[in-house]
C-alpha cells in the first residue's frame, strides 16, 4: 500500500483511475486482492488533491459491480453443466442445490446485500447465485445498492484519514480484521451446514430402504380361494 501511495500521485489521472478501477474489479476474480484497499487509497488521494472524490467513487464502484455481475453471468451460463461434473457434485449434491435454491428464494436479496460488506463472502455470493440460476434482478439490485453504500463509506474514510498515512493503515488493518472475523463466523456456519446436510440420507433413499410392503389384496385373494375350496 505504501508503494502505491508513493507512486500513484506522480502518474497521469487517467492511469491513476485505471489502476484504482482494475484493483477494485480484480477482487471478484482473484479474491486475495482486496478491492477495499484500492478504494481507501482513492479516498486518501482525493483528500490530498491528487484525485476527485466523486470520480474515485464512480470508478471503483462501477468496476467492482460490473466484474461481480460478469462473474455471476458466467456462473449462470455454465451452472447446469458445472453441477453435472464431478467437481460440481462434490461441491453441492442435488439435494443441497435444492436447499440453496429455496434459501435464495426467501432470503437471497438480504444475503447478497449483507455479504457485500464481508471479504470473501462478497465474491462467493454472486457465484453461488449464478450457479443455482437465480434471476438477474434479485441479484443485481442488492449488489449494486450495497456496493454503493460500502464503497461510498470507504472513500469517505480514506479521505477522512488522508492527513495521516499511519492512521489510514491502522484503520485498514482494524477494519479488515473485524470483517474477516465476521465473515469467518458465517463461513463456519455454512461449513457446518454443508457437512451435516452431506451426511443426511435423501428422502428417496429413506423410502427405498424401508421394509417391503405386502400387497393389500393378498389376504382377500387367499380368503376367496379358501371359500371356493369349501364350496366344493
């Protein structure tokens, strides 16, 4: 981060905004590269007069949202084929896919909205929504709104801390740790559900494993045969 803060003010505005936009977008493809860092840097540079606050927000927000929707669209396009592969079946079996689809029908908008504030999960949510073929609008609207709130706040924080680089670094570290802990807790819950649901027998298997049912008309047939024998 220090090198970027030293280098970006000396480049042309076009290159500076390009770097900030690419940095904000790449997170949806390579999650270890945090978009938040580039947004904070943009706010910091705006306070120093090297960038425009509105342009920083517009570039980083648009870049991140567009790349997230592109990833969602790719997952939507290839979701059915993916779950026919061994990797897809190992990730979610047919029963688990049904459970996730039911969850997204009821809570998908809220899930996508809130996960936009959590590192890692903000990348996973659009991918999962695409793989299970959720409709575009219930995915795009909360994604766009939540990202606007989050990146607008980060630009403001970067500008507010712009007078002190050390303060900005400490703030970024504290913020990342807090959000990582929250995201980690959510991930543990999801992992617990995955393991538990993976071990549950399917409803069809449960029905098939029960005792054989004796045909109901067997008794009537045997009784009728006995009566015929007695009449003779």
